[in-house]
C-alpha cells in the first residue's frame, strides 16, 4: 500500500519501511525552534532533564521575534534568558535583533529547514515549512525541551487530507485567498490532527512565497502540518540556500487519504475572514462596507517579498486614508533590504505608511500596533480571535496584502481593483 | 486521582488568546499567568473560581497558538481539569506534558450545566455529575499518554530515560 508524503517522512525518520495513520513513532528531528515567548519555558524545563548540551548546536534554532526589539522590561528579561542560553550552549543559529527576522520567514530563507525534514517548533506556525515538503509542526515548550535534549520526539502518524486546486486564478487572488477559502469551507477544526496536503495544477504554478502562506495557515484549520510536494520551484528555492542535505518525497499514487477536496479556483475572489475566527470567510465584494482604523501588512503569513511587491503595486502613487494607520513589516532583514533596493519602502513611505523592523509584535497584540477598544484592523496576518490585536472589543479582518493595501487607501475594506 | 469541583461552561473554539492573552506572555511565571486565565472570555473568571473547579467546553478547545502558558495558566489558577467535546492538537499535547488532566467527552460537554458539581476519576475517565445524578465516560487516554502521566509529566519521563541510558 502506498504512503503519503507525511507518512514517508515520518517512516524515514523513525527507521521504518512503512508507517500508517494512528501508529505512534519516535522520530528523529532535524531542526527544532523556539522564540522569546516559548523558549524561556523550554529552557527552564530543559535544565531539569539532566543533560548538559543540546543534541546539536547547529540545529537548535532560537529566534527572539515576538516582543523584540524588547517592548518592556519583562520582555527584555525573557529575551535575555534565550540569549544567555544560546551563548552558553554555543548555538550557531541564534538570531539577534538587527540580524533576525520573523522565524517562519527566516528559517527557510537561511536554508535551515529543507524538503524531507522533520521540524518541530514551539510556535504553532511552524507548519509553514510544509511548503518545502517538510514535516513541520508546532509543539509546546516542554516538547521543545525534550527534543532539544534528545534530538527526537514522538508523533502519532496523522491521517492525510488532500486538497486539489484547479482552474484559472482570478486577478489579485493568491495563496492567502486559497487558504482562507479552504478554512472557510472546512472550518477551524476541519483538519484537526490531520496532515493537509495541498496539490493540483494551481499549486504547481504558485510561487514559493504563495506556498509558504498556504502552509502557514494549516494550523488555522486544526492541521498538524500543511504539505506541498516539492518540485522545480522548490528546488530553485533551496539550491544554494540549504545548509543541510535534503530529500524530496512524493505521495504515492495509491496513498490513502481521509478525505479529498477539489476546488475550482476560477470561482474564488479575494477572501476576507471576518471576526472572530479565520473560518468566517467572505468574498471581498461582500466586505466593502467595513470601515477600518488600521491596516497591517506583514507577518509570517504575508511578510515576504512577493507580498510587499503586491502591496506596493496598490499603494504606488496613492495615499493612506487620513483616518487609517498603515503599518508594514518585512519578514526578515534580507526581505527589508530587497524592499529598499526595489524602491518598495519608498512607495510605502510616500503613501504615508509606517515601515518597521521585522517583528511578530502587532499580529499577536504584543506591541507595535495595538488596537484600542472598538477599533478595527484589516491584517495580512493569520488570526482574528477576540482581542488578538489588542483590546478584547477590537476587531481583526484577515486578507491578502493587496486587499489590505487597497483598504488602507480607501479607509474601508476594498478590492484592489477599486484602487489600481 | 479523584478530581472534584463546580463546572464553568464555555463555548466551542476557545482559543489560546482567550485562555491567556498574548499581552501577558512577557512572563512565564505561573502565578502571574493564572491571574489572567480566561480573562478575555470572562474578566472575572479568576476571582470567581474555587480550587478544583472544572472548565467544560465545546469542540476544538485550545485552538490557536502553541503557548504552553495556556494550560499552565489554567492549572495554576486552580482548575483541576478540562472537559471538552474535542481539543486542538497542540493544547492536547501540552496539557499532558505539564500535567493538566483533560477529558474528551462530547456527552459530558453537552449535558453539564454551569455550576453543576462534578466528580471525576482521572484514571478511568468516569465523570459523575452530582447535581444531575448522571455519569459520563470520557474517551480513554492513549497508553503512551498514561505513561507520561504516570511518570509525572514529559520532563520526568525524559529525565528517567536519560538517566537509564547513562
């Protein structure tokens, strides 16, 4: 019987020829990840285990990105725990402010995760690396601590759900819209405990940036991971970038799926997820009445170069609405540099937008763009839960970067076609 | 282990931002986190509950972020266990890892009403509703998870393994 990509990767990492859903395996992990919120707890737990050193100083990656640059004294103390531990352990992949990025933009860019890897990260959006064909999933701090010590972790082999996308993409529709549409169709627990596999001709044509956006939000459907079979696009991305060996896995033709969904993308227009769950999606044309106070463009979902280019295409020669704050966050220093080179940052500043150093800050209501009571934001981030971006009575609408940019200009949720 | 307390009911898709808002994640001190447990769902929650009380919720409890601060806040607030129709994956793992008992039981989640007095046998997963004179049985805890619980959490489990292997 055939296996899915998820099953093949888990089998290869647990020394088995064959695994099937439901089976419990102990798998070697290639890379483990923590940030300034989750790593301090992991480090505390790690020290109780009774080992001196992490399993591999090159493959324990620590990125303080949530409350950095340090937003207050408490955050500074948390970040310091991470920094001290990285120094004490001699970690080669600790990323300091000024050299860092939002973790899920940074790790692929730096070639620290690759196709066929098993990656666990104490951050739920670790599933982003599924776009490279890696089995990557979020865990808590204690699981991270154990994996830092052992270089392995346990998994229940998940069932897989296949999502096939076909048809012609409409203008301004990209990875964000496909994943929002998918979550809207199956719900925030529609893929609970399952591996999601995104496939079909539309995915094959999607850029790496678009693929990262899709895999990033697998967790918003409850998914354990969001895998995309690696191809020439993947190869072009990892070539010259990958710091470790990698393997391309493909699902067998006779692999078993829990369910298969087929979506005709020609029927999908840009999507907007209404508060307070990512599953509350509607076409942008049905959202145009919603006034906004803030537009946030960036994050591990949509902070990559292609996203910034899209936003700049909409904002070029336009002004942000007088009653709107538009805040733009490049995902990494490298993306930031390229955005400067290409003149995107100038477009943003000319339009009256704020451009920030990479940070997760506003996405989780940490800092750098908190909403007051009753305020409303459109954001290219991944969650619109109650209080996610600030006051419990504020609201977040999720969209792609072009829709967020168009909304920033008009002061209400808008389709890019109304602006460009 | 016998757990007992009053039920506090919540709906479905209770996310980790509701359980512990990110604005408080600049600390990992359990006592500090406990004060803000469920704050955005019920601002008075921490001051109203008594030690041993039980959170009862719908489907997909603990969805969203991987923050272990969520089960830590619940446990440190004095909640003895969580009963839900289903749990989000990362929360499920985290709860076991830090020693917060959780029970998947759609029937209990349906029938239990706010304030009902509950008695739960953690070993067998039998949930008794003393107020309504009903009992419900939770889905059995997977064997591997039972080993983690028996060892006193994942870190103790791993520490024992490390020690054994020298």
